C-alpha cells in the first residue's frame, strides 16, 4: 500500500503523546472492526503503526453520499457514544470502543460524495515517557518534534519524523550532513544542492542497506523538517 495518512490528519486525531510502547503493540486480531456505509469502497493505509507512542491502524473510504448522511450513519451505529468535532471544512467523529480502543473518522466531501479517514488507536495503559517523541534521532537545539511514526507493517519498520525549528534549510542540511557522516553514512549524489537562500533542501544518506532522507522546507513559522528512516 503506497498511501499514508497525512500529517495534518494524524495530528488532529491524537494529542502530543510520546513515542515508545513496543511491548504494548496490539495483535491484528485484537483490533475492533469499524463499520463503513453500504456501497463504500476503501483500502487499508496501515495495518499497524506506532504514532507518537500509540499503536494504531489507519484506513480510508469513499462513498456516494454527503458527509452529513455519513455522520448520521455513524450516529446510528454508535448511538450516544459519538463526539463530533468540526475541523475547518471537515468533521472528525470520535468513539470509544471496548478494550481500550479509540476510533476516529474524519469526514470531508461535497453534496454528492464523502471521503473518510479512519484511525483506530490502542490507548496506552501507562503514562508514556516524557522524552519519547523523536528519541534517538538527532536534531538541532529547540527543534520541536510534531510527529514520530513507525510503520510496523513495512519490512524495515520505516520511521517518519516531522519537525519544526528556527534554522534555515541550509543550516539543517549542514547539521544532518555532519551528524550522519559521524555515524558512517555517506551523502548520496541524488541530494539536492543547497545554498543560504534555498527554500527547500533534500539530503539523502546511505550506510550499507540503511537510508535516511531529510527534507527541509522554509515555512511561515520556521523550517519544516521531515525525515524518513529506512
């Protein structure tokens, strides 16, 4: 499966919880089934990922019905156990399932069709470590880590981090070039050229079978840094 849930969607589905509950991963058989409207077509985005420390799975669907009608479908399925939260032009429905699972369904669309993004999260039984998000991945001082995702259903357990800091794309790329060189990585020739005025820089680093791609992009509130570790 090539699709992955957007950073925006995932940030809306859970708060700033922390990474690192490998011993609490749910088995596939434990996940609750989430209903979808009749005639809906969909696909699994991830059978199992760890999002900021929480085990979860994600899927999506489309159906030829307006979002309001789809919302009513879930209200009929879940009764009073539904919390609806408007997020821009979307609506996020939340529902607690037995066994410590929380389900979110993000609905968007128009008068004739709806796109649904489903997230099922296994809520942790214990407090998550305060330093968990971004743990083990180097970064410049005062860098905020918004998301730390590990895709457990990929052969190499691909990890994606989304970060924000006040440094330029060039400063970020210079840091990661030094950081990974010290760990035995080689900067790949496919990396982009980066200058002080560059709004966007991409660095690719290789160590035997391991690969790291770091993309730094200048934004309105700072530089957004996205790292993919394979």
